[in-house]
C-alpha cells in the first residue's frame, strides 16, 4: 500500500537515494528542499512533491508535515543540529506523523570528543522523549567518502587512520534500509541500528581494492592529525567539520568504526555493495585530474 512519506534533506546523498527508491516503489514522497535547484527539479521530474523549507524554521516544517505517515531526517555536519532535531520532533508531534527515521552516526555517544557526534547522541535522546516512534541509524564511514578523499587525484589516500578498520557503506545500501523502515516502521520503533558495508577493511586493503577496480595503483599513506587538518583547511572545510573529523579519526584508530552486521540484508533486502564494486560503478569520479 502506498504511503505518504517525507524525506528531509532530499537532495543530499542518502536523502536523494531514498527519495528515488520510494518513488520507484509507488509511494507518495514529499521532498523537503532548500531551493528549486537542478537536484530538486530532477526529483520533481521523478514524481516527488518538492517543498521548499528549512529544518531550522519550525513553521516551514509544520507546513511540510501534515498528512505524512513517516519521515526521514538527516542533517549535514554543520552547526544547528540540536535546533533542527527539536524542530523536526515538534513538527512531527503537532501534525500526527507516525514514525521518524533519524540519521545519526556510529561515533555518536555522550562523551565523544567530536562536537557533532556528541550532538547526534543528544539529538537521539531528544527524539526518544517525543511521542513519535523513532528509529536511529548509525552508519560507519560512507563508501562515497573515498571519492571525497580523492580530491587531489594523486593516487594517494592521505588519511590519519593508522591501521584502523571499518566496513565502508554505500548511500544506496543505506537508502534500502531507510526505505524499508519508512514502509513498515512498527518493528523498528525504538531501535538503534549500526550500519556497515560488505567487508571490514583497513585502508591498505581499501587501496588494494581500489587499485584492482581502477587498473592503476592507489596507495594509502597514513598521516598525522595536523597534516590532515591542513589538507582539510586547504579544501575550504569549515571549523565545525574539521573538529569533527579530527576527533573521529582518533575514534577510528581506537576501533569505534570497526565491525560488521547483516542489517543491510535483513532490513534492506540485499547484500551491501563492496568497495571494489562501488569504485567500478563510479570510475568516472576517480578519473585522473588533468591540468
């Protein structure tokens, strides 16, 4: 049966994938967007009801949520998460939304050194106290981050992760889990789901799989935090994001991101995408830079 679903952050990485998947399955999707840009127009062309709004504006959320059965909430790593979370919870409670799927992160905990990760933990607790049932998702690092860390195109992954390990997870696999919970929220109410990709790897192994997929050498170069901070500043990263990434790099070294489970398959319905397959599917994003 078709459901009325709201995707907040619908032009983002997980939000966009989720919107597309829900539309393919015949649901009525309202997509909350910041403006009518090309990404929003594309979703509208696929059949989404695009609504301009802002999670930092309670009134715009209250206008977007009436008639909605369940919603997906995600927020980027930038200031404002606590206000956005409270606004989503309040608007959902006021307008009769029956379930919330909340995108958190695997490093979320009360004593995290990352401001963003600690705020995610508090945000989870805020949502838990509202009358709307919520499911929290805590993914490890996204596979797509390999594209982001490829920014200089040198064939090197210069990252401060030592020999720590994780199972990178694709946005498409997260979307399958999000969509499944939105379609049938009751079995997942009150749950916290860590989400992992296909295989736990260190970055030497990740580089090997990238090399096989691309047919050229990719090398992992472990670096220290100060060099990583300089790289991030050189790319124009804001201070809030830099503080988060430096803190979670230490978490990563300490095993916080490690582990695997079968949630993508048991909830989302299919095996997760591996690193090599992801890189093959996105070869154009890893093309050598030209002067």
